[in-house]
């Protein structure tokens, strides 16, 4: 029985470690072998063979990450194409947190689902409680489905947080763009100023647009791709206004000023909406947490006196 518990614990811990390693940040478009060789050259150490370099790497880099990628590629073969595209789309909306790709993300979902399901079944199947043993199969399915959808919930929270950060940063960024364009800078140079001044998701997207333009993509396509990656209506309307101003020959400074004014109005409206929702959100903790404690403090002594009067000194 002790060996069984150890086996279940190792299985669950291994699944969690594999999931956490899969969420580590991975640099894109970098050859890991060249990077390791550069580290050794910079440190001045003597390199005898590539095998020695590989063996000195952490266990996670040599075993766990390749295993996660292999599981992800295997899972992709049995995953519908629409689900893969949806996962890729959600990862783009979340800004590719920790450099996560579709194969690793799918592997994490499958590993967590299988690990939680099997771990729950093993724990309950050999439990001393007869009721739990009879429900082991049902709870295995429930926890397996829960483990499969936990990464999706985490990704959704990342998407919402990123979109909220971008929406909050847009009014100030458009004000800076308007000032820079009014001072005589071009639109690309104005975006570069935003990238230099701030370190947030919006500045990262502007920097990506500039890099794509430098690599040969048209600014119109780069802006549209940015709107698709962000997925918020404010960014979509901003990109559409910029593209229309280029096509129709409208003054870019005037368009940016109008967009900045609209963004400030929307920010004020969102603040008012949040203020209107505050009393409703405060109602539930007030009724279920604050009021019972308040009644207990204020009416408790009086209730004890009344009970003592009727019972006849029972307290």
C-alpha cells in the first residue's frame, strides 16, 4: 500500500513538473546548440565535445522539454485541426505566455488530464471508504476533464489580463502618438517613441509591427495582424482609422487626435460603468459576511438576556 501511494505521488508530481516546465519561457528563432556553444566560448572554458556540452545541461532541458514536445506532437496527430487552430489563436491573443507553442500547450492539457484522472482513480480505488471506492470511476472522469480544462482557464485569464492592459494603455499611447506626429515625426517614428517610453504589452505590439515592417511587410498588413493578435474593438477601430487615412489621404495627426479623444471618452465611460457596478458587487459580501457578524455583535447580548428571562436563569 505504501508503494502504491508513492507511485501515485510520483505520477502526480511528475505531471505537475512537466506542465510547469512546459510553461517556461522559450526563446524563439534561437538555435539552442549555438547558444550553448556561445556560452562556453564567452566563459573561456575548453570544449572537448558536443556530447559533453549536452550532458552539462539541466535535466529539464535534456529530458523533460523534449518529452513535452514529443507528447505535444503525438497529441496533435489525434487533435482536430479546428482545435489546433483555436489553441494557436488563443496563444496569440495571450501574447504567447512563456514562449508557449501549440504542441506544448496541447501536451500540457493531455498530461494534466490523464495524470489527475489516473491519480484520482488510484487514490479512491484503494480507499478504506466503500462509498469512495464505488465512485472512483466517476470521479476519475470528472478530475480528468478538470485537468484537461485547467490550462484553458489559465490561458483565458492571460488573454483577459493582456487585453485589459492594452485597453488601459491605449489612451496615453495615442496621446503620445498625436504629440509626436504633430511635432513632425512620421507614424513609424512615433510608434518607436512609444516603444522607447513604455514597457507594456501595447509597446511590445508596436515594436513587433516595426520589426515586421523592417522585414518587408507592408505597414497596412502589419497593423491588421496586430489588431488580430490583440483582439479588442478599440485596437481594431484604431487600425481601421489609420489605414483609411492612408488610403484617403486624410491628415494623420487629425485622425490620431480624434482617436485619442474617443479613447479618453471610452476610458471615462468604463470608469463610470465600474462605479455603477460597485454597489451590486458589494451587496453579496455585505449581506452574507458583514451583516451576520454585525447582528451577532449587536443583538447577541440582547438575545442572551431575553432567553435568560424566558428560561429562568438557564444561562
